[in-house]
């Protein structure tokens, strides 16, 4: 798995399109795994902090507890009117421990450290689906493998 900075380095135009989808809307959908292995979906907000895709959570929210136990997760960007495409991210959302990075993030979001959880995404796969020439264009990136493209009618 890799971080957002490496993703941007490998495929800068694709990364910019993906980021635009996340920045177009405030609220997105996060999928986590409950303790019994069943899925949980929750609303979430994401930020780009210090070159990383990050998200915060209220203290002890169920999604935060899920991620502390098992960081595997998926993130679906709010598709809006679908003009920017549909974006999904899978990977691991790893909690950022107390320290300089967490304090800097707290300053950006204007919260005191300890009043929230912060998670940094380790990217496994990113897919963007859009319409091109009256067909679906499905582009998927994986670390070190580049982008694969598929069309569907």
C-alpha cells in the first residue's frame, strides 16, 4: 500500500481528478468492518493534510472504534450530479498517534488534540468511473501497477 503523495507522483492527472471529486462535496461515505465482520457505513469528511488523504472522527465514534480494531476500509466520494465521475478508494485508514502531525492537523481544523481521532489513508486501490463517448469509462489504479481502463456500454 502507498500514501497519497506516492499516488500523486505516479499518476498526477488521475490523482487531481480524484481529489477534485472529494473536494467538490463535504460529506462522503465510509465503509468499515464491525467486530463481527459485518459491514458498517458511516458519513465522513475527508481532508488533504501534509500530502495525505486523511479523515477525522469524534471521540469513540463507532467508525473510529472499527478502524482501531481493523483499519481495512473503503471510501466513496459523494457523486453529486456525476459531472466529476464516481470515485471509490480502498485501503487502510490508520490512526495517527499523538505527536506533531496530529497537533498540526488539530490546528488546521481548530480542535484540541484528544477531542477527535485522525486517520491517514494507506491506498490499495482507487477507481474512478465516468462517462466518455456514451460509455462508462472505469479507470482503476493500484500501487506500482499504474492505471487499467475498461469501457462498458
